[in-house]
C-alpha cells in the first residue's frame, strides 16, 4: 500500500506542477518536476518511508519467530520419534485423524464441502485424500459405479489374486 501512496503523491505532484519549468528541455523538465514534488511533499514521503521501514522490520521479526517455531516443532517431533521408536510421528497421527474424518464425510456425502483447515488440520485436501484411500482403498468405488451407471458404462473389477 505504501508504494501506491508514493506513486499517488508523485502523480498528484505532476498534475500540480505540470506548468512548471516551461523553458527547460523535456528530459530535464521531468527531473526538475520530480525534484519539486519531492521538496513539496518531502515530509509525507519521509513519513511513508519510515512507516515502510517499520513494517519491514515487523515482518522480518515475525518471519524469524515463525521460522524459530517451525524449527522447534520439527526438532521436538524428530526428538520424540527418536526417543520412543514405537511412538508414531505426531504429524502422521494428525493426518490419520484428518483422513478418518474425511472418510466419514465421504460416507455422509458431504466430502465436497469438507476442508482440512476448517477442521483444525494443516494438510492439503490432496494429502488427506491419499491417506484416506490408503486406509480405505475402495472409498470412492460406490461413487465411481454410480457415475459409470449414469453414463451407461460398466466398470471393470480387478481380479482377486489369491
């Protein structure tokens, strides 16, 4: 937003000072008008620059804090996995829970509206669907059969190898 405000100040200044320096060459006239705009609106431009610097520092501080939290979380999850070999990675457990909720949503015909982040999970819908299909491989078989029948098609059934 700050660059847009700066551009706006310069655009207004160009309108305001359009008739200045008529005797100068076009190239030097443009630079003279820009200098006059800067001098006329120096306080506002400096304030925008200060605000932009503050926002950048806040962003950098927040980004560093986020990286630290992510690193701490990865370290804790890695440490937990190494300390107790029988204990599953907490992320995998959360993904399994998301997949179970998604499977339930499929069975209740509400999976098209189901969103992982709205249910407290940090996974993409693709990750959840892959895990759900790993847990219940024929999850969408009834849906596939219904759509095939609606289109007059017959689905080939995989042969069972014994």
